[in-house]
C-alpha cells in the first residue's frame, strides 16, 4: 500500500481523475491484463479520441504501465495496464488522506 504524501494539489488531481466515470471504466478494463486502445474502445464503446485523452492523463500522472508488441506487419501496438488496484480516500477536518494499492 502506498500513502500519498504529496501536497493537497496532487491529492486533488488524483481525486478528480478517480471521480470521472470514464476513467474508472477504463481503469477497470486495464486492471488485470494490458489492453490496446482499440480493445478499450471495443469493450467500452467510448470514442477512441476520448480513450487516448484518458490514457494520456493517466500516463502523465504515472498511473499506467505501457508496453508494446510488434505486429506481423512490423508496426508497434501499444498496450496499457493500470497501476491502480484500489484507492482508499478519507477527508477529516480539511485534510485528505489517500492510500493507493498498486498492481504488480
């Protein structure tokens, strides 16, 4: 388990990310095994542009593991796996306490 010791601005960013239904849906789809953007699009029926925006947000905040495969025709196929397994957030007297459990 990882406790977030960053300033309140970083904690607020984490909470905003997790309150977005689309991010939660994609996070759930990427928790157990890596998925491509196309696989996420097919499973979620979200617009592909939205998926790429969310992938960039999660990556910018270090919540994704990214890998790639080389397809038979020599192209890279990127795969995304969520680092987030679970989150416990508590608010008490103006103080946020956030604990993240990360995927291995």
